[in-house]
C-alpha cells in the first residue's frame, strides 16, 4: 500500500489509523467536510467532501485513485452504494468499520453468526433503521453487490484516552459522584478494543490477502460487575447500583455480548490483553 484515502478519521481511532499509515510511509488523503481541525499538519493531503452526498464524493475523487480506501462513515446500504457508484475502479481494496452490533447477544461469537452474503439486502438510509440494521445492510450490500475486495472490520465499543463518546467516563464519574449506576445484569460480559489497536488493525488488514468480515477485539472479557469493582478500586468510592432504568447507561446489556478474535489471530495479528491496559485507562479517567 502506497496510497490511501481515509473517509472520516479526524478524531478517535481514525487518528490512530492515519498516524500508523503515515509512519509506514503511506501517502494519505483525508476526506472530510473540514468542519473541524485535525492534528496532521502538512503530512496529509485533504479533500473537502460530504461523504453522504454522491455528487460531492464523485466530484472530489474525479481523476484520482488509491491503493486502499478506509471508510469510517458507512452506516447503511445507501451509504455503501455511494462508494460503489463513485470509487469502483479507483481503488484496489476497500476497508470499512463495521461493528459488534451486527450480532445479537451471544458469547464469544465468530464471524459466521451474522452472514452478510445471504442476509436479505434492502436499500435503506441510516436515518430510517437502527444502527444494527444499518450496519447489517451496509455489509450485505458490499458482499452481495460489489466486485472489488472488501474488508468489514467488526469492532466492539472502542475505549481510549481520546474517546469523545465518554461512555466509560460516564461510569467513572457516576461512581465518583455517588450517583446510581443502572446495570441490569452484573454477570453479563463484554469485549472491548483500545483506540490504538483499532487503528493499527485497520492498517494491518489492508496489507494482507484477506476479504470479508473480521472480528477485532482485545483478548479477554470483563463482566459489568468486575468493571464496576475496577472503577471502585481506582476511584476509592463504592458504586451505587440499581437495576431500575433511572438514567443513561451505555453498557446496560441484559446478556453477555462478546465476540471471538480467533480468525484475525490465525491470520497473524497479535492482540493486546484487555487486563493489561484497562486498569491504567480507568486510572487515567479517574484523574
């Protein structure tokens, strides 16, 4: 890979992806609406584009081509169709960020639990369906309707120091402030991935001979009860837990929701261990 187009990528693990590509000597073009600043200075080229407007994308990529296109902004089959209509023939590989949410609840699920090659394809806009259904339809469009190589990186909730969603910080702050934490099942397990690992994996998978959906998560799972115990340890406060839905709760899962990273491991990627970095991250957030 010598050239790459990144759709989105000016925050969170998109930044980690671009930093990794730059470090590997890849010539990076970042395509955004340019409504916010990015940290890359003159190390990248920039295209102003509305990812969700087909005419805007077509005009921006006219006469251009790249080895790999990375897409952080694909949420439906309509979004996927825009890529097919504007970038087919202008790229050698397409890598987009999918999600654990394509799966219903389950334990250590493999990629075959959701099959985008046979799922009923419907052309839908992201505003008209759930996040889960939108991502399912995006995957289904790519794997049923296109003829260019596609990788769908399925990731769980991403954690990190630059997490703008502040979902883990929500629990840290609630415990520190003595607010009730709503978690319906303390025995339910989740998997996670660090923002740096998500960015590194995207760059890595673009350079290997693989197409299809692939799960990406750190090694190991954690129950919601043990996550609260970790927060209690790092904050010095006792969590007040409720099973009544009284407030926002991003991790309010009723059953275990985790996936297997075995396929990626067999392909040669070495994942971090959740237990090695999660305590330090909670310490950072607690401060």
